[in-house]
């Protein structure tokens, strides 16, 4: 069952205080340059994204908005408060009467990815700065997720309930958790069915297959997403968690991830969350490695590069990974 975020015990706060020390001066410089790049790339309508497929995309816009939130720039406050406001306005403008958040001319690889990230962004925004318009659109977005869950317990590219895969499912699960955190009702049955679906997709090696009926081939990016789904649902321990973490630890930052390069930022975005939840030695080893790797990969203009989607997406993802120790966003909190 998804539980709301409550005041954290002193021991947890101490761990997070120690973790915050892991953001070195050069790390903060990289973050600052990344956020400045994003601010300069925002379109007049508040959107983010470039290229034929992902220009003015709701997922890229939501992730960029979350990158600003993770640095403490909230709606109307902070250096990039106005950028956050504009991103919110754009996402809200893409909300249809059905609750579906999508821009028809920029659906990307799968519009439910965009819907999930957009819903997550609105939930984080609403928790920081309540507004009736945001709440109404957020409730509609959550209801669309609930209504489009398929028989297996997951979601896929379109809200038709016909199919499911682990990757899209984790986007919806995180959106539901964030919505629950800020007071939006989420049916327990929806969460329970999702957890069962994800568990069934776990392979014997601890990784996760793409779809339930596909051959059991594991993959680092979606396996990181699978582990985060279980944590997001409220699981903090268990055989599935242990096996999933053991699989991820086979692919540490700095290792041979060339074959995953097409989904590099997606994989690291979820992997760092998994290790943050795992805590202790796993987190202490993982974060410094990905921190140093990302710092080295930053381009002179302050961006990170992703040929599959665009640099705005890569930069937002990199900034989110690097800022994980800040612990500003409820969805990332232990």
C-alpha cells in the first residue's frame, strides 16, 4: 500500500545529511551549468525539447521542471522559479478533458511515458505549491492511469489497457506514488496489481524482462526501473529487492555500459534511485561513481548528450541524478 510521506526519524535525517556532503564543489558547478543550459533552452511556451520527435515534449518538459525543483527552485521562487512556472503552464495546457496529458505533435516513443512523467511533475508541484488548477488536472491524470491499467496490472504506450511493459509501468507507478504523497486518492488494488505484474517480470538472475510473456532476457535500464517500482510501492526489503539490487551491482558506473548507451540516462536515473533507497554501502559506492562519470561526460556548453532523444532530456536526467543527495523531492525520499 502506498503510504504518505511523513516526518523522517533522526537516524534517516543523519544519513541524508551525510549524503548531502557527497555533492562536491565541482559537482555543484556541473549542476549549475546544467540548469543554466536548460533555462536557456526553454521555449517561449514553457516547453522543453528539440528535434523532430521530441520537440516541445511533455516528458522532457516535466523532467526539466523536476531538475529545477531538485535544486530548490520552486514555483515562483528561486533563480529558476519563473522557468518552473512556465513549465507548469505548458504541462497544464496539454491536459485533455479525459485527463490525458499529451501534445499530439510530440508524443515521442510512447505518449504514456509523457503522461507518467507529467503527472509526476504536477504531483511534486502540487505538494510544494497547492493550486486548484493543478489539483484538478492532477486528479484527472491519476484517474486516467487508474482506468487504463491492463489485466496484467501494468501499462504501455497508449491508455487503452491492451498491453503492458515494465518500462512504462514504472512511470505510472511513480506518478501514482507522488500523487498519493500530496493527498490524491489512489486505489490500493491498482498498486497491488502493479506490484504483482512487476514481480512476475523478474527473471531468475534478478533482472527484469520487458514484458510478461517475452523470453526472460534481463536488461540494466529496465531492471533498475523494476527495482524502483518495488521500492515506490512501499517494499523496503525482500527476495525480489535483494535479487534486483544484486543484478544492478553487476553494472556499476564506469563499467562496460556501451551496449546500454541508447538508454544510458534512463538507466542511471532509476539506478541511482534504487541505490538511494538501498542506502548504506551500496549508495556510498554507487553515487560517487556515477557523480564522477557524469561530471566527466558534461559538454562545454553545460549539457549532456543523448542522440536517441535530445540534449535537454539528457541534461535534465543528469541533473536529477547528481542532485539525488539533496533529497528535496518527496518522490525520491526514503
